[in-house]
């Protein structure tokens, strides 16, 4: 067993393995945006059906954060959705609105933020009050039937 | 009748006790192998074993990864077309590989190729008194023979799993983009959005590390403790492959539940 | 507490699978001589060798090597003792991934700090002593069984031990190889002033070179004496072994019920 060839091939395997790991980090997975400091923001919804942790938070279709947890706010008895917004997105106005939307055919729920007009900005721990709840199929049908009945 | 039942229970107890003793011995061997003072010559031995265990497994890993990736691309495209979501095939291939298929399939192949080779080699050294010769020259065979092979396994498999993932994803690209016409930007773009380095890639690597530990330990113990006859060696080799495979699949379930169980 | 032997077994009992291989065995190996341990198959000759080398521990009694009770000393001290002892295994047990040269050099590299030239010269000298200097670059797989054993012998004496144990050195060898080994064992013992212990059942070969023979049987020492004395012994067990009689103290028939009772009658 030629020693040179042995050492060379083992070295090549190690390099290939580490290069594969690096390639997986850069090419395959999301990479950089994720871990640049974020700040917490929450929003209260009447109905947050289908929204869960790790769901996207977007504005104008671009991901600007993710949902951390969905729970009940004991004071208002509404659904409280806690989110993390990426640090770079520090220009959301205090009167921004949040809606729960459906993505794609498979029905994955996500939060969409629409910009407001105020000068004051959203900071860590602020609550978005202008919200639009998730569309519930039963309510839609009920609404439709009521409209039909009215005619 | 009662006699028969009592005998059965007694036999079961004896078998269990025997297994416990074996596990204890295996643990002792592991502790001995991992508490070695490394010397300069240990590095040479480690590199030699990295070649035998790692480099010689590369071919089967590369070929399998390529084919599995290509099949995933093909099947994924077919399935997703039904929902009009062919563009998502990139993330499907990548997530399946990185989270599950790369660690598990690479580990199973590794157990079959490198694991059985390790068991057979050590078993043969035991049967031809080479291990006893080492003892007679005043050298601990666990330090000299078992330890370098153990560390070689721990280092090799995670590297092979990373290579497997990458080659598989490329195989999927070949089929989906080059052949079936998925837009290259979508393939990689969707993938990058869906695959998280910490969540998916690193967890897959963690699985690989756990599997590497299990396979190396099982293979080395079976070789070290086998009956020093040709029948004993072949039985030990078979046990290595069977036990390793079961351990891989069992621990895969446990790890998957721990890592991905709570997420959407 | 020891008699004047470099290796001493006192009241040694060893059991395997519920059966007693040795029961209260006593024997001593004298220094500087060739001692042959002999007996029919299954009497535990190889087990005795393993007890001496410390690979096995006696269940009762003590084994003294160089005046030390090997059951009581630590692994490190045992390794130190083993450096003064060489073992030739039945199969040679050469390391298959090393060349002949590297095999013989192995113990020297491990335990001695020789310069490259000194090591080279020493290995060559050892190989010359066993007549195999010409194959120093061969791999063990390229050697015949007899040659492999001779290389293993060169490896066993490389460190200049005081005691050598041979496990069935003559087994399965052709007459020429046997003669070569005989000559080597005798000359090494005399030139290097070794104590040689060989386990064998080859009466002719072993008797030709042994100074003392210990005959084992039924878990104890049946007889021990100079080979010439044993040849003329009248003890029936000794006679049966030495003269190779098919039936005697050790019966031809393995114990079984009478044949008449076992045959099947007309149905």
C-alpha cells in the first residue's frame, strides 16, 4: 500500500466532506438572513385558526420574520400571535396592520404585514392592533347563505 | 407442564443475563478504546484506518447518492405535478435527503460495507492469534487495533453523509432541471427558503454522528468478542450488519421525534 | 514460596464448562533446559501454556513466573514480565499487514529505542539465525506455513527473552521442516541460554531435543522425567502414549451402553 496515495486519498476525502458541508450551508440552506438579531412584536387576532409557530411573517410578499408562538391573551380573550421580526426591518410604523393569509394550494397559513402611515415606529414588545383574522370556511359559507337568504 | 414453563422462564433469564454481561463487556471495551493516550504513531494508524473505512466506502456512497437523488427528483416531480407544484421539487429533494435519507441510507451502506469488514478483520486477527501475539509483546490490542478503527468510523461517516446529501441533491437537479424542465432558479431558490442550516443540515449531521458511534461500536465489539473459528467470524459479521441496521432505524425514529417532532 | 524453577505451578486447578481441566496440578520448569509438555489431545496442554503466559488465570492455586505470582501483579508488571518471554503460536500469528522484516522489527520498535541502522542489523541477524534473511521483504501471505513459523520464531527471540514457549511447533509440518525447527529450538536454547517450554504430541521429535518431559493426563501430571527414563517406564498410561498404542489406559471405545442393547431388532 503506497503511503503517498493513502495519505492523499484520506486528505481528499476529508476535504470533500468538509466542502460538502460548506456547500450545504451556503447553496442548499437559507444561510445568512436568519440569525441577524431580531426583535419581538405581537398581534391580537379574533381568530388565528391554522397559524402555528415557524410560520412566515411577510410584507409585500417578502419574508421579514417568523411566528414564535400562538396563544390566548387572558385580558382580551383574543388570539395573541408572538413574532420575531428581523433586525434589519426596523421601519415598520406603529399603525401597521397584520392579516392571516393562506399560501398556495396546500393551505399553509402565514402573517402578512401592511405598512401604515404614522411616523412612530414599531419597537421590541409592541402590539399590532389593526388585524384581520384568518378566513374560516364555515363562516364564509354561513355569510354566503345569509346573503342568499336576503335576496 | 409446570416444569416446562419454569424451564422456559429460567432459559429466558439465562439469555437476558448473558446479554447483560455482553453489553457490560462491550461498554468496557468502548471505555478502554476511547481512553487512550494518543501518540505520534496513533495518527499514522488513524490515517490508515480512515482510508480503509472511509475512502473505500466512497464509491458506494457516491453511486447510491446519485441514484437516490435522481429517483427522488423523478418521483417528486411526478407527485407534485398533480398539485401544480413542480417548482417545489428542489425543496422536497433537499429536505428528504438532508433530514432522513442521507444519514440513514449512508449509515446502512456503511454498516454493510465498512462495519462488516471491521468485524471480519478483527475476528480473523483473533482467530489467528494476532491479538494474543500483541498481548505477548506487551501491547494492549484494544488500544492498538480497536481504538484507531473506532475513531476512523466516527470521523468518516459524518463526512460521507454530507457528501451523500450534496451528491443526491445534485442528482435531483440533473433529473428535475436538466431533464424534466424545472426552472433552475426555482429548484435552488425554493430549496434555500425551505432548508434551514441549524434545523435541517446540522440535525442530519447529528444523526450521522450517532449512527457512526453505534456502527463502530457494534462492529468492533462483535469482532473482538467472536468465537475464533471461521463459523464464529461469519456469525459475528452477520450480527454486526443486523444489529447495526436495527440500531440505525430505531435511533432514527427516536432522533427524528426529538428533533422534528414538535415543528409544523 | 517457590522451588527452584523459573516457572512454577502450585496446586493449580482450572475449570472450563463445568469440567476440571486441571485439578491440583504441581510442576516446575527448570531454567536453561528444554522441557516438553506432552499428553493426549484434550488434556489441556495449550491451556497450561496459556496459564504460564498469563493469558488465563487459574481458578485455584498459583502460577509463578520469574518468582512472581502472576495472578497478583498488575497489568503493567505483567507486560514487563512478558518482555522477558517469547511465545511461538501454533499458526505463527504473524501480523498480516506487515512485511517479514517489519514483523520481526515490531517488538524492537515498541520497546527499544534503537537507531535505524542498529534495528536493521539486529533484524537481519535474527532472520539469519532462522535461515530466512532472503525473504525479509515478503508479506506473510507469500510464505509457506513452515517459513511463517520460523519468522515468528525470529520475532519471538528478537528482544532476547529468557523463556520461550512453543505451542505445537511440529504440528502438520513435513519432515524437513520438522528437522529444521528441531535444530533451531535446540541451537537457540543452547546459544542464548534460554529456558524453552514446548507443548507437543510428537513423541519422536520432542524426545529428541527435550531435557525433561512432563506427561499430562486426567488433569494432573502422570509422569515427569528425562525422556530416556520415560521410554523404559512400565506405567501403563505412560507406555500407551509413548509407544502409541491404540488401546490401553485410554480406551479405544468412548464409553457407551453395550452394543447388543443398542442394535435394533426385527420390527
